[in-house]
């Protein structure tokens, strides 16, 4: 079984489970065969053998578990998780790179896939902290590293987070205005965290799902951008592009594998492969190099094409999870009540991962938002909502304590405490200049050129998604005695 794991995946910091991970079970259908059937024994090397009625033994086939088999149970939905993977790893990326090399050698250029990598700002901060680099330098070296592997374009998911923030702002306004006529409109719960989404689908089903924002995460929006827009601009089919994202969270692999993000016509996913911060480090170690030692050359010096989406690095105000609460709060205060608010001050509640902010006028609460990180806080929010006692209009929900910069697949502390490392990553994350999504000229251009307008059917298709209640499986193995 060890070969099924990515070498970088490991169990660490197991302090945020909901229930024991041993409950992770893939149900199988057993077919009774005529004349066969008996006891099952396990050999010393872990193989399973069935003893038939005639005394002979037959080796049983081992089950293969992929991300699509995930039941979103506590084995994965934690602050640090381990996922059985076969198609979401750096090994799979190397396989595609190897196939490209063979096709080029055989002059089969029509079979060569165009490689595109999209890097999250949280992963960039993690790698910069690990190698004690500033964000700008780390970004250039990461770009060179991937281009040396054969990647054509290296993108930044900060760009598509702009779409996610703007669409979330608009969705909240619609929900707020219809709250009196449409039950289940508020509170709006953020949906950029796949661990939280999986938990909601599996554990609370249809009761919680109407409250989730329909806006795609930045990862999946950039997946749509790459496979729908960039492919067209370069006269490529979606399946001729192999799209890799670098993420701070193993659950992003689950998100990328959802059927909602699969193109049946071309049999390809919007994001083909997710590798995490720790897996990038493993790739560097495997090649015997460090990020510090990579020489970052300009694209012109390498003779490579510059991505049309290459811009100076920047960030957004608010939390290291994207600042959804901040941006929606400021926008809603202005749009709904004509208040221009700045210097937002959150009140810490039970712990540092549960905070709220309130807009009041004449003693009346106009807006009450919260940030809830980690499953302990998430469960409290959900229970209040189910009892009809939630005081919030919006909640930014993230599965990992301290949010995405502290994701379960971020590189762990080596020669410092986890707290000190987290502080350094946050400093690196916030070291970039802040920009407002609505001020980005490129986003305005893409709304028109790619989507045909902000309220077009294509904008809804490319920027929004849906959720599915997952039926719980009653399995005798899960009974608590």
C-alpha cells in the first residue's frame, strides 16, 4: 500500500479530527461465486487469499482507491490529512513530462501537452519561508524551476481570486436583499475551502448546502480560465493542456477531482493535477537542489513566451485565506447602507480562530460577519445555524486553524517553532502591496472578452458551481459498541 501514497504525504498535527480516521471505508459489492467461497487469510506480506471449498487458495485483487471514492469523512477533513492518491501527485506530473519528451523525440508534436502551472499565494509564502527568501525572489525561482521542467506558463491564482471576491460580493448583496422572501439565503457561508465543503456535503447534507456560496474557489476559476479561455486563445483543445496547481492543502486534490469540474466532451478536468507545498519541496529534494540555488532568468533570456497574465505580485486585504469577510463586509456596507468603512477591527471570541465584526447604526446591528477557522469552531457555527440561532449574515469558513497559510500541506517548521514559522509566513504573505479586485483592469477585460459580461450565462457557468448531499453509508463496521 505504501506505493499508493505520495512520498510527501504524512500525518502531522492531528489535533482537529471530528471522529477517528479509522472510519474511512470504501464499500464494495461482494458477488457470491458458484462452488467457491470460504475463509480469507492474510499472508505475511499483506496479500489476501480466499480459501475455496476444495481447499485451494486464490489471491484476491487489492482495491484501488482514488480521490473520487472519498466519502469526505474525518480521515481527510482535518487540519492535516493524508489522502490515498493515484492521479494527484508529483509522480503523475513527472509521468506527463516524460510522455511529452517521448512524443517530441518521435516528432509527434500533436500529442505534446502544453503544461501550465498556477501557484497559490499561500504556497509561495510557505516555500519562501522554508528557504528564507522574500516573496518576489521565491516567485521568480519557482517560475524558473517549473519552466526548466518544461512548463510553458506559470500563473498566479491571486488573479482569479479577484473573480471569486467580486462574485462573492455580488452574491451576498442578492442574498441579503432576498432574505425576507427566500428562507436559507443567510447567513452566506464561504465555499473556497474544499475540506469544509466536503464536510458540509457529507455531514449536514441538504440542510447546510443552501447557505454555501455558489462561487468557485480561485483554484477552480483559474482552471476554467486555462481550459476555456487560454486554450482558445492559443488554438488548443482543453485536453491538449495539462494544468497543474500548487496549493497549501491536500483537500484541493479532492476539489479538482469533483465531477462538476470535468469536461465530458474532451474528457479532461479543469485542473489535471494538484501538487502541494510539501510536494514541491519533495521535488526539489529529489533533484538535489534548493530553491535558493535556482538561477532565475528572464523569459526573454530563455527564449520563452511571456504569459498574457503575468503581472506584478500583489495581495488582498483581510485574512490569509483570501480576505472574503473583509471584502464582502466593506462592499455590503457601502452598497446596502451607504457607509464607507475602513480599518476593520475584529473582536476575538472563544479563541483566535473565531472572530466577528459588526456594523451598527443608532444601536441597530446592520451587518454581523464572522471568521471561523478549524473544525471545532465550524461545528459551533453549524450547530447554531441548525438551531436557528445564528446571528451572522456571513461567515468565512476554513477547515485549517489559522486559515489557508497554515494549510495541512504547507511545509512544517524545521529549526523553529510552528508558531514562529506561521508568523513568518504571514509576514511574507502581507509583504506584497494590496489591491482592490474591482480596480483590476485585467479582470474587467476578462469579464468582457472571456465571459461576455458580468451577468452573462457564461459568467455563471465559469465562475459558479453547485453542491451535492452525500448519502451516509450504514455500515456495520462503523457501529460504536
